[in-house]
C-alpha cells in the first residue's frame, strides 16, 4: 500500500516519529525496571553485563549533551532576540527623531 504524504508537512512527520520513538523508549525503560524489581536474577545479571552498562552510560551522556546543546542554543536565541529588539528600537528612534544636518 502506497500512501502519498506530499500534503503532510515534514515537521509534522518529524514530530510524530519523535513522539513514537520516545514513547517506545519510555515503555522499554518501564519494562526493564519492572523486570529488575521482580527479583529475576538471570535478567538482572544479564543487564549488569558490561555491554548494557556501556549502553546505559552512553544514553545518560547523550541526554546531558543534548541538554547542554539545548541550553546553549536557547542562550544564543535570546541574545539574538535582544539584538533584534535593540535594532528595532534604534530604527523607531531614527524615524521619530529627525536628523540634524549641520
């Protein structure tokens, strides 16, 4: 079955796919947490394997990197907005106050 998605904006497709991925990851985390709390010794041993430990560490590091990148981006955006507001104020002042030509 071929579905034409030309009329759907790419931003909407991106948003929906991100929501699906994040909800799936949350479900995975809940499942793993519930299985580990039930006293499943084999599962807890398997998840204590160095491979899974590395995966968990990299996921937490990626979260920290994403948050720091988001923070830097928000700071840049706020600085850009301040500059834009100053330019607008200067432009308004230039229109209101006539220039004197000496």
